[in-house]
C-alpha cells in the first residue's frame, strides 16, 4: 500500500516538473530570438545608464574640428572640456563630417534617422540651407525654454533670422558670414561704395555673374529697395528696380568695369582666382575667405551698392538638436547655449574668421579696422532668401544678368522678361 502511494506521488511530481519547462508545447529553436510577453519590457540600447557616464554626440564640419592644432580648434576643445568638467560623468564625442555631399552632415542625418536612430547626434552644426531642409524633413527639432532667447537684445538681426524657421527657433547661431568687397590698396586709395559713380574706376570688378544663386545681383536689387514677395507671399521682382541693376551691368560692360567674361564665372572660388591672379583689382566675396587669406596687398570694405547705402547678404551656422529624446535634448540645449555664450564667441570667432552672431562678440577682435568693418557689415546684413524662394528668383536673375553683360538684350527688356517669367502660373 505504501509502495502504491509512493508511486502515485512520484508521478504527480514528475508531471509538475515537466509543466515547469513549457506551457506551450513548443520547443524553442536554439539560437532563435525569444519574443518577450507584453508584460516583459524591451530595453533599448542606451548611451548611458542612470548611474553610468553620459555621452553627448556632436557632428561638425572639418572647418570647426576641435582636434586640429589651430588656435580655433584649441579654443573649441577647451570649451568642450570645460562643459564636461562641470558635469561629472559627461563625455562629449565629436564626429567630423563633410558639409555637403554623400556622407556629409545632412546626408548622414537622413540615413541615421531612417536606419540607425541610436546613432543620431545630439547636437549638429548646420549651415542655414541645410537647416531648412533638415527641419522640413523632421530631422531636427525646435528649441524649447532657452535660457537666452535669440530674440533678446544683443544678437545681430541676421543671426536672429538664421535661428528661426516660421515661428520656431530651430538653431542657435554661432558663426556668420557675409558678402563684402576685397580690393587692392595699390590700385584704390578708397574702395568704391556707390557703384553708380564708380564705373570710371580701375576695374574690372570680379564676381560670379553665372552664379546659380545670383547672390550679388540679388543683393544689388534688394539694396535698391526691391521686393521679392507679393502680398500673397509669392515670388516677385519689380521690373523698374531690376532695370537699374541691369543698367549698371550694361554701363559697366561698356567701361570694362563689369566685362562680358564675368559670365564665365559660376563660383566664388573662380571670382577669387581672378583677383588673386591679378586679373581684377576688385572682387565680391565672402568675409570668411578674406579673413582666412594672406592679406598682403589687399583690404576689405562693405559691399558696394547702387546708391552707396549699407546692405549685404549673409549666411551662417547654427547648433541644431537632432536627438528625438526629450531628456537628451535638454542637455544638448545646455551645451549649445554654453557654446554660444558671448565671451566664448568673441574669442572663437576672432580665431576662425567668421562673423560673430552677437555684437559683443567683436570685443576680442584686436585689429581696430577689422572690428569696425565687421560691425558695419554685421549690422547691415540680412539673411539671404530661403531655398524655395531663391529657387524661383535666382534662375531669372542669372539669365537677365548674363544677357545684359553679353549685350544680347537691353536692360529694360531683360528686366521685364524676368518679371513676367515669375508671373506665369
């Protein structure tokens, strides 16, 4: 009887033990992933644990690489180290990527966002055109609750324009650039300021007349008071004001001040080459190019306009938030603001050759003449139009300039054709 009871007890224990191995009747395949039940949380890979180090990722173009042995690189690296030292356990990881093209900043953001979100940077340096594209694609995120709003006094107007898209702040500006005039002091005792009265000056004036963005022509048009949008926000060109600009090109072509061969120049690099190889004593170029050049027998001045008034077009760089994680955005915002403080930018922009986004950023510029020039340029600078608007305006402005410089048509006809082409639905 006792043996019978023991046998029954043994069978019950054996049945219970088998049930503990599987309640599904399915044997897992060795090496296959096991899908947890809904009650089991899925832990994603993270850059840091609550008690472990935190790594902030930054993407930069080569020009701003802190690992270089340049003064600007050393200044930036010291700033990054200071931020990390103030937050024990924080590590800053810097990745350098080309500005444009495959594998560049925007291309890498697009790829990582689609295929490897955990590889996205927390903070990325973007030029304004790339910022516009990234924001439209949802690759960057607006700043919220900034300690130092870019709308506050002290920021140059062009920098405030750099930062905002519609009604949101998508970038914190840290470097600016603007079109200026570079000239030979051995040829000009005073640089031309009013182009309308400068055609008898020794020329030619080099600029990329075939620039696909037509920035110099656009700058002259805007400086003369031209509008580029109608009341409904559609692209607009005013024929009478554009004709004034084209009259300058016609008269300049006849005086060899703006000769026809300018129509062969498409880039700033090509125009600069004409200047450096002594084929032109004047050139329209970016201020950053001048500040990074060997300035022997060259000087700079504000961009000349038709009436001599101060006006120029600007571009620049901003810090943008790329991580979708709200907590990481908070810390990245702190870093972006730390990298944009006035005292730091005053030192760093003086070393890089870029315009500071804040007026106080000029205080560390030791060259009084350059400081005065930079202030005048920055105060008169306006951000050049957004990509969609420029895509409509630039082709017709370029065509009008080329036709007049080549004497293929007269300024009045070219200006009217440009205006009419924008009016076609």
